[in-house]
C-alpha cells in the first residue's frame, strides 16, 4: 500500500517536473521563434524534396525505361537533380538557422545562470562545491544546447518525413504498409519503458561528474598541501574509483540505448524482409509494377530514417530532463537576503561611519542550537580605529558577515550611522566597506586588473596612488611589465606579502568609509608584517577601521579594543586598561609573550 502511494507520488512529481521543464524550454526558445520556424520550414522543404525523389524513380522504371524514351529519361534525371539542389540548399539554410538560434540560446542560458549565481547568497556557495556549479554552467548547458540544436530539429524532421512517407506508402501499397505499422507498436512501448531508465542513468552520471569536477578543482587548488603530505597515490585511487563509477553509469546508459537501437534494427529489418518478399511476389505476379516496388523500398528507407530520428529523440529527451532539472534548480534558487522594499539612504559619510550592534544574536544555518553571536552589544564611533580580539570561536569573523549582511541576524539590529542594515540597498550597504582578509584572493589577471577590481573605471594614476598608499608601488615597478604583469591563478606569481599589499591597494582604491581587516597579517613574516602595518596605518586615516587580530602586538595602538568570548563582548578599553581589568585579555597577551 505504502509502495503504491510512493509510486503515485513519484509519478505525479515526474509530471510536474516535465511540465516545468517544457515551460522552461519554451522560455528559452521563444525569443528565437522566427528563426526556429524558418529552420523548421527549411527542414520541411528538404523532407518534401526527399519524398519527391522516389516518384521520379518510379516514372523512370515504369515509363521512360519501358518505352525507351531517352528524352523523357533525361527530363526526369534533370528534375531529380533540381530536386536534390533544393534539398541541399534547404538543408544548409536549416542547419544555419537552427545553429544560429542554438548558439544564442546557449549564451542566453549561461547569462541567466551567471546573473542568478551573482545574486544568490553566500550560503548557496558554501553549501555546494565550485566544481558542481561549474558543471551546471558548462556540461549541463551544452547538453541542453545539443538537444535544442540537434535532437529537437531531428524530431520535427522525423515527424514530417514519417507522415509524408506513411501517406506515400499507403498510396503505393496499403497492405505492405500495414506490416510496417504493426512493427512500430513494440518500438513505441520500448521507447517509453527504456526512456525512464535512461533518464535515471543520465541524471546519476551527471551528478557524479559534478562531484568529480568539484573534487578535482579542490585538489588542484590545494596541490601544495597534497604534495606536502604525499597524498597523490591515495587521491589517485579515489579519483580512479570515481571515474570507474562514472564510466559504469555511462556503460549502462550506452547498453540500454544500444539495446533499444538493436531491437529497433531487428524489428525494422524483419519488417523490411517481409515487405521485400511480399512485394517481389506481387511484381512477379504482375499485380505491382517494378517502379512502384522501387519507390516503396525507397520510401521504406525514408521511413526507417524518420523512425530513427523519432526513436533517438526519446533517450535524448530523457537525458536532457536530468540536465534541465539541475539548471532549473539553480535558476529557481531564491536569495534569503532580501532587498528592502523601500531602501533608506545613508547620510553623507564624514571621516568614516559609525557601526552599532544591539542585542544581536546570530546562529549558524546548519547548527541552530549554536549561537556564534549572542545578545551582543557593540558601538563603534565614526573614524575610530577599533580592534576585536578573543579566543578561536569567539565570533570575531562572524561580525564581518553581519556587517556586510552576508547573513541576517536572528535577533537584534545592526546599524550604520543609525540606519538598520536591513533597510539599506545591498549594493549601497556593501559599498561602505573595503575588506582585506587573512588570505585576500587575487584573480588570474594583471596587477592593474586586481587593483581595479574595486573600481573598474579608475585611471592608471589612481591605481599607482593606491599602490603607493599600500606601500606596494616599489615591488610593482620592479615587475617585468609593471601594472600589466600577470599575477597567475590566485596570485601564485607573487609572495604572500605582495598579495596582501595588492589587496590593501584594492581596498584603498575602493575609497570606502569603513575598512575591515580580518587578520590581514596573520601568516606573514616579520618584514612583510611591518610593511603592511605601515601601509594600514596610512590607509586607515579618515576612515573607520575594524581589525580582527590574533597578534595583540598589531592592535596595541587601537582606540578601542573589544574582547569577545562565546559570542559576546566581555570587555572593552585600551590595551593598558584591558591588561589591568580583563583576565581574558591579559591571558591572551601573556600567552603570546610566552
């Protein structure tokens, strides 16, 4: 009983999915309706030209060859040649029109996916591997383009050619045609049964491919760690296992598809043999002309071609459903961080902005019982140089998430200059901050591209000014191509200190009123740290600076130091004051000095 209910529910869910997929495909193709209709018209013209060829052959056998009329034979041959020219030209036009539309549909789809991804919350990316997302953007979209550009047009061709051929076969010999129609029933039944199996295998294979791509990307990104721990053999074994599973699923899919084709061939050739035998008997008996027999056999070949087009569509459609479901999954994803219905404008910033948190509680999405911030109160005055310290897990980095509204707080308010961040347009809010993280990522472009990422319209002079403020102009001038020097993927061509100084230059160029420093010097040597501290000292002037630090030596001169523990502020004051009044701060300081 339960199993029947589950089957019905699954069947209903499949219907809903297919309906959504069909609606989505229509949304994709509708802007190119006229080109696709033009391609379909050319497809029909080429199919009609094909259908005319057997009639010329029939008249050649039954009239010109029987009477020895060479003039009529030449005329029929010329007409056949003209028909072939029409067929070839229409085939070219059809291919160009449909390919043109297909390429633009693919571009539109990738643009839609990119737009959706760029407007989703950071949680979406934290819950999925980058390889999975890349697979959706590449493999799945291309599979959809192949379906729309090849399989679907072939179906249209197959249907038109099949109908035309069926009418021609019925006109030529109804009884022989009945044999062919009888052979189609088992092919249709098999197509429906095996199609569902192919769809499941295609979905499983694509899911495994996405997971494989994600792990490969993760391994390449962390290749130094892999090599340092000598994990190449173990990872190779893991990847071989995954490729075996992908190959196994591909083999099963190929076997099912090939089995479907093989049975079709057996049924088709059995019908062909029966038709040839019965037709031959009738030609010998004089009840059917040789021309009709030749035309019938040609139409039979066309029917097989049409059946192949239609038969191949079903497995392709099932495979496309799997790819389309995953694409729709991204496009239908909703951002949890909503834009305000009526955004409020921030007052003009004068020497930074004030930040206030009142009764803030933040819980991790996957661990609702754990509060990263709990009943947190904090006030940062505009233009202050503030530091946040505390043991690991105290909630320091979570502060920046709620400042930037990467997540919403469960309770309480976060405000800039008295305006709740939930009432500020997201782009406006985030433009108030410049972030320098512990490991600031660089893009695989030039030095100029990476610095200009904060403000793409900046001039070279402005870029150099930002580099100078970040104490980075010296090493950039020494690079082979200066600003135009490629930094490599994630900045691998530069040292850690150089990457951080470029990140600071990027923050300077953003010219935001608030500078967020998330342990910006945590993993640098003393020389690099000193250079960056000097850069930060000059960059922070006229801004609100919030620094998260493990090394207390880097924040001794802060105007206010907030000490956090278990998601709360447990002490605040200057370094000297906290050494006297905060046991936790004193313990952290003594631990570092020890």
